[in-house]
C-alpha cells in the first residue's frame, strides 16, 4: 500500500496550535474532506474520542496515530500534523506526542485500514524519518519527506 495514494498536501498542518488531545483531533479533522466534501468535523472528533477510550493511539516516541472507521466516507483519508512542543496524548511511554497521522476509514474496509496503519507505523519506526519530520521547514518539505519515505518503505 502507498500512503501517497490517499494523502494530499493540503492535509498537512505544519505546526499544530492544539494544546489538548481533543483539539489535536479537531485540528487534524478540520483539514480533511471526503469525496463530496460533506464530512462532519464534530462526528469525526467524537468518533476518534470514542476510539481513544479503547486505548490511546499515542504509541510512544513522540508519535500518535489516531484512527477510526466512519460510515459517512467511502475512501481512506489521512492527515498529518506536527507539534514541536508536543501535546499530552496519553502515550504509552507517558511522553507528549509531536507527530500525528490521523487515519479515517470506511466502516467496511478492515483490510485496507489495517494495511494503512501498518504502513504508517512502519514508516514512523525510523528515528531518522521522525527527526526529518520534526526539523522540516515547510509544508512542502514535510510532503516530500513523507513521499520519499513512502517510496522506500
């Protein structure tokens, strides 16, 4: 699976303003659009918060991959945000998260959803990749870094 097949540059937030988990989810949800543009930000945030109740998607090493399934969409959707100062996200290692990939999937696409999560997780295991994302100077640079990593992972 190629993340770049479902990822658009306009879904990148170079520096998140959010200071809380809910606000991160709202900010990341605010830049996504479904095919017809009718996705409800409130529905997305509430669905993601329900998923967080099952266990935090803050996986440690400054990474969070909030994800959920929605009936209202018909394709995988990804957004990315960075917070250099970090946001408390109930991460497994107890440290704030800096890099956020939000993934939304249609309710009936378990296989694709899991493949996308696995691919994003694999990309983020590379500490050099995480460092490049933190140090990137622009949205364009972030996009290129993610695209380049997607090609080799």
